């Protein structure tokens, strides 16, 4: 399912993740840690893959359309549990 979020909100979620969460998410979704970082707005496509993240210019860093929100939902769960 798609989800719209501002870039700044997406980065805030990434910055709120508990220690080791990037590694945990990578393991759960069978992707590299760099791919998870790309999901949260990173741009290292040499070591990570594209993850269906589309950014349109606008306020708060722009609007981000995520093709699949599963990683974001799991990240929010990890934040709530910490």
C-alpha cells in the first residue's frame, strides 16, 4: 500500500529508531542495511538498492510517496516498543 509523508517526517522516524534497528529491519526484509537507509531518504545506490521512494519538491523537504509502507510500519513499531 502506498503512503505519503514529508521528507522531514521520514527522516525524523529514521533518526528516532533505536540502536541496531537498521540492521534488524534489513534482516527482516532480506535487504542490505544501505537499502534500508535509502528507504529513509539516503542515496547510496552503489551498496544499496532503490526502494520505491518518490520525492516531489515542497515544504518540509518535499512530499515522499512510498510504494510500499511495510518497512515504515515496522520502523514505527520498533520506535513504539523502545
